[in-house]
C-alpha cells in the first residue's frame, strides 16, 4: 500500500467535495484511513454526478415500467424499449452544463460524445440525436459566444460522428446568463437478444481498455459538476475534457463489431469518473472483483499518478470484459480500426456476499483496495433526504390577474406579431440547425416534411429492415416550471406527448434531464421535488415510463442564483405505419382551419405576457390532464382516419404563432377570426395547454365535422388557408413575406 | 430493373451486371447511404475497405461523404494516401468510372484526379440544407442526360465546399465542358444568394478532362428515396447507370 505520503485528513476530503460524515463512512467501510488515491475514488464516485445522492430517493418514485420496457431506469447505461420486429430502441438524455459554461465548444462536443457512447455501449447503433439548450440574454456578447461555441461543438462532433441531429429546442432567459444548459439526447437501435450489458463476471476473464489513450483531462470533472459555478471555476479548466469525434466513430464501429462476436461479457463507456466508475459499476453489478495494473493503461503523458489514471475523463474510451481465450479476436478487431486495445487486468472472485474488491496496482505497488459495491449508486453510496420549502415568490406569482394588463387592440396586432415571430424564443432556429448534419443516414423523414416531433426511420448498417420509424422530441418550458414546478413538469410531459401524437406517433417512454440549482438550498430542492412529483404523475397518465436520464444540480452561480428549474423531457414515440405520418404545414388554399381544444382567458407565463407586456410574475398556464388526454386521443383518431391535412400543437406564442408556423411551412397565408367570448390577447397569444391547430380539405370536411360532433372535445372552425397574408378578423396583421423573413432571419441577424 | 454494362476491365464485350464499389475510409459516414441508394437500382454493391488493394471488379467506384481520417490536417488530405487509393487511381487512369461525393470530392481534388480545390465555406460555418443544382456539362456522363432547364433539389452538408480553381484552370473547365453542376435558386438562376459556400462561379461539381471521374459536393444519395420526400437525386445517380448502356 502506498504509504509514502501522509494520509489525507478530513480537510483534504472537504477540498475534494467529501463531507465530514462521508469521510467517517469511508473509514468505516475500509476499516482504516483511506490513502489519497482511495479518497479521490470515493470523492468522484460519491459525487452528485455519479451517486445521485441527493436525488435518488425522489427518482425512485417515477413510474419505471411498461410492457415494452426491456431495461428499467438505472439497470443499464440507457433505457431500452421494445419497438417490435425483434428490435429495441435505446435512448437517453444527458447534460454537459458545467463544462459548457466554461468551454462551450469542448463542453458541448464531449456531451454529444458521451451520450452516444451510452447508446452504443449497449450494442445499439445510434440513429438520431436531439439537443435541448438554454442560454442567457442574447443581447449579451457572452451569451452569443456561448451559443456560437455550443452550436459549433455539437455540430463538429455530431457531424463527424455521422449521426443526424434531427431536432431540439433552445430558450433564452437571463436566468441562464452564467449557467447555460446543454442537454444532449441520442437514440439507437439494437436487436433484442444482442444487447450488451454493463457487467463483469467469470474469474480470470480479461479486462481491456479500448479506444483513446488516457490523459489528464477531465480529472475531478464529476466533482466539478457537483459544485456551484464561481470565479474560481476557470481554475478548473483541466476538468473540461477534449473530444475527438473521429476516434468516437472508429470506437462505434469497433464496439459494435466486438459485441457481435458474442464474446463480450460486459462493456461500459468511460465518461464521468473514468476507469474507476466503469470498473466499480461493472464489478458491483456482476458481483465480482477486479485486479487492475494501471501501468498497462495507455497514457498520453508519462508518470501519471494513480488517481489521475483512475479519474481521468479522457473521452472515447471503453472498458470491456471478454471471455478468456478470445483475446486475439478482440485484438484483431481493434487492430483493424487502428485503436488502442490493452489488457489491464482480470476479473477476480468475490466473497460469498458478492462484494467484490477492486485492487489497483501502480509500479508493482498496491495503490488502492476498495470494495466495488460501496462505491456505487444502489450500493454503499450515500443517499440523502434534503429539506425543502416553497419559495415565497410562488404565492406572489399565483396572485396574477389578467385584468391587470390591457388587452391588445386590433391596431396592436401587427406589433405583437412582429415581436413574437422575431423573438429568439420563438423564431426559426435555422441559424443553429443548419450547422448540424440533419440528413446523414438517409433516415430523417422530417427534412422535407416538417412536424412537431422528428420522424426517423429505423434504418442503419446492420439493422434489419423494417417500416417503422421512431418519433422523438425534447421539451420543457422552464418558465412554466419556475411559475409552478408541479404543473410545469406535467406540461413538459404533456407537450412532448402532444408533439409525438400530432406527428402520427404513439408515445412510449421518457428520458429526463433534471437541471436545477444547488440542492442544499431548500427552495431549490422544493423545485426539484415538485417537478419530480408532477412529472411522475404525468408519465403515469401518458403510460410513458421514465427509462433513465440525468440529474444536473448546482446550475447556480453566486451572482445570478439558480437557473429556472428545467426538467427537460426527452420522449420516444413509435410510428408503426408510415402512412400515419402527419405534418404541420398547411397544404392548399381554401382548406379549413380548426382549433381542437378550448380557448381560455389565460395569458399566464406566455411569451406575450413575459416579454411584450414585461410581466414576469404569473402562474403556469392553464392545464388540465383529462382535457389533454382527450385532445390527444382525438388527434390520434383524426390522423388514422385521414380526416385532417395538418396538425400543429399550440405552444410558445399561442394560437397565432402556431397558425403562422403552419402557414410558413406550407408557403401559404391564413384568415382567422377571434372569439368575442375571450380577450383578444388570450385567444391569440395565450399559452393555455391542450390545444392543436388542424387543417381540413373540402373533401374531408363533412367526415371531420361528423367525427368531431361525436367526440367529447370542444373544437371550433377558426378560419381558412389563403394564398398569402396573415389576416385576423378581416384585417391584415402582417404580410406572409414579412412574417417569413422575420421568423427565418431573426436569430441569424442577431448572431451575424 | 437490372442494368447491364460492358465490362471494360477485360475488354470482353459480354453483358454482365454492373457492380458498384463504395470505399470505406476510417471516418466515412455516408458509405451506407451510398450503398443503399445504389442498391435501390438493383445493382450489385460492395463496400471496399481502405486497407485493401482490391476493387473486386467494380465498374463504378464511389468515394463517399464523411470525415475520412477525421479530416484532420485538411479535408481529404490523408485519405488520398490510403492503401486502396493506388488501385482507385489506376482504375481512373484506365478510364474506369469514379465518383466522389462531398468528402469523396475533397479526396479526388487532393489526389488531383479532378481540377481545383475545396476551401472553407466563406461563411466559416458548416452548412446542411437542401439547395438547388442546375446541370451544366452536355458531354459528361453524369449530366448529359439530365434536364438542363431544371433545378434539382439536392442536400448539401459540408464545412469545406467552396470550390476554387485559378483563372487558367477555370477557363479550361469551361472551354472543355467539365463543369457538372452550378448552385442555383429554385427557378434555376445561378445567383450569389443561391451559392451556399462561396464557390467560384457557383460551381458545385466538376469532372476530369477524360470525363470518367466526377466530383460533387451535394449529396444525390440523400435524395434518392421516396420515403424521405425527395427523389431528385435518383435522376443524377441513374445517369451513371443508363448512360453506360448507350
């Protein structure tokens, strides 16, 4: 044992982010004082990022099961959902917020790399990516630098890796000035029965490290992600990893090839906490131990300390345990792809209790001896129940009454229309998405047919042929969540499901990325608890279990406080029959436009109220779960019965923006009428939920009316599709060319 | 429909099914898309591994899109030295058909199998979107049979697609009818606004003077499937097959 240096103290532990109680617990587990290497091991494995210590108790309350669930949350690197025909979809979302705040390009790039490794380490070939981004006030040069860097990072990595980025969402609010959010989503396809596991067993089986060499980048990255951002954070730049998408592409192909041999016992990618995380999680799961010779790990620089090798978050690496005797076959595949492949140890026996130990050697000396089980989530890692308290502002927000703001007059409409269509939260994201390869793989069915969610054919090298498509989306309006975390999180789930339904898909399952501030602040923790409760209830009602995801706390700075609570929902849907595809674009002049769902006298938390009327304090928009379910059921039936030509859900910017988006996508105009029973601003710009805009051709109209009269959902004919111009109550609000130009170019002009 | 071609490699004039080979470099990521597109014409298609020295008797060799060798150093600069390029270059020198799409075009330019070079887009940004192309050459196999009054909608996806050649080379390209495509708007006008990357004279693709090596930045293989709502690329790929019959 390494005893040359004095043993670390509680004070050292504190510097590594280990609490005094936790230090005592480590001493109890080991039966002695830990050395520095061991303390480092515990500090990263028990960091929030790896152990979910402050969230796991609440995460366990989320619904996690359905008939289609092949791997439940936490069992594997990503959720696994049966999509029929012997295929499964593996999908997950993960944050890279803290690295992106300091180094947006590499932070975002490695976020993309990490989430894709989670997918292909299961043997699934990634087929589509999404991302969910939050930035601060776009008028600040710093925000534009972050947006530029993150976009380029996602693009450069994803484009070279060769998996299309098919959708996403971006919001801007000053609460994200210091802490941007970068959440990356990936979905892949694997044949059921060929899924690789993150496990390790079989005494004497060799343990390999494959892919990139190990460097000093990202050391204590997991600990870093578990702290508030401060001025001192830039001192932690080495905690940001550097990505190499070329290496990732080679690693993808080589990994799928070795898994296909059938000789892989277990495999896990190395992301947060590097080698120590993979060795401990795989060993704990397989109830075995490992002996690892750190001298055999290919490194980028000489003389790396044991803790540096163990904790390094160098990208594009995997830990693989294979059947003894098959070393040559695996080596051959990695040679073919010109990748490192080094045997660094072997699997060892565990005592009868299954608690295997990890022994790490450096220069022939045992430098760490730790029990795998005690390091990991679900094992010995601590779990905390934090105090929480409703923040005072919530009651203030609830006091908002609509009559405190004036309604818009017909003369105002043009001004509001221009404001909303060019607002960074609503305008076209083409400046961003055109920097992403959205078409590689020839599977993206949304390129030439826009819809609320992305439709991606289940297709790729090695994937058996099928007609099915996955339908995927990421959603979260964090302003709603901030106003009411329970309802706001429900709305995030509802909107994701609505987007999938409006596209012709069937919602199946959810992955979540829970972005919050410091969990030790009771008001922040209340956001978290309420959001998880709301999300859980909504996921249960939509029969979309949560298959896994990621918690990112500490999105908070000393200057700006916490970000809006942002529980991003990534939802997976399935389209069995390609004929059920529905798009959002208006088709022909003369088609009738209908609103499905009820208007409300509600402008709460709308973009209109927030940025046009500049009223920041209001509750979440009106939401009724029963109404939502009823509307979605009707829209599904309208699509399968072929009674509508387009469907687009009403979200940011309200009914007017939804109709305008359908018109722009179809190169058409519209003429609609408001309803005298509602305030004009609420009718046109309110963001009350559970509403969908559909268009109906003359041939469909009789059938549509007949069907809707029997449906127990309110609907109203609001106007018709025209050649050009956006007309409300007989008055031209904005010319279609002007609207399209504003909408398409607003973001590009700001970024120019 | 099965298409047939003469097997030039042996100069035996018997009919044999045309065979397409798609080279896979490390970092290629449009190889499978090219395979899928050519297979949809009922052709025999094989992948050719970059470390091999055997074209497996392919009549048409395709260098696909992607980021070969990570495009580190310079796009296509490393891939041109891949082992299989010896045989690919020999194939072209024999008069065999060779097509480079996107990164494949960049490799052809680096290997000097087609004139000109591909620079960073003038926007300094990667760009992926549908653009329009107008066929130019009336003598090259790839474009002679296309409708020269039509704008074809084809996707692009590249960061280094700005075509450049010096004045002398440009004059030769034009005089010798070697420009395959120019970027244009939906109406077919080759305007500055329709030029997505700053390419010289809106040039989107060129061929060599012998007219058997074709390079283009846009991706016809990404517009070759009705399920994706755009089949303009099929017309372009089809030229390679039908024209060989003549």
